[in-house]
């Protein structure tokens, strides 16, 4: 089991939360974020949907994803997607 120094752990948590707080604050003030807010073109959206659908069907066919029942699936980690 890993030994943890409580004070160092709390300081690390404070640093992480302050970074998150600063990102949230800059978002509220209207500064640009790292994520793009530009909407996708309808053609691009359709193509991405088709690629995702084809990947899902390939995984089902190969057995990487096993359908258990309606809306329930199981991953087989021994097979690659």
C-alpha cells in the first residue's frame, strides 16, 4: 500500500482545484476555452455518425462487443475493437 503524507496530499488537491476554479472563472468571463465552439457542418456530422456506426457494427461482428439484451452490451477485453 502506498504511503501518503496528508499535508502534501491536501496541498496537491488545493492546487488541482484552484486550476479548475480558474478555468471555470475564465469561462464565465467569456475568455476562449480549449474546446472549439464552432458548430460542425451537417455533412461532417453525418460522416462522423456513419463512421461511429460502422465501428460499432464491426465490433459486434468481431465479438469485441457482445449484446446481452436490449440496450445492454458487454465488452470482451481480449478482442480488439
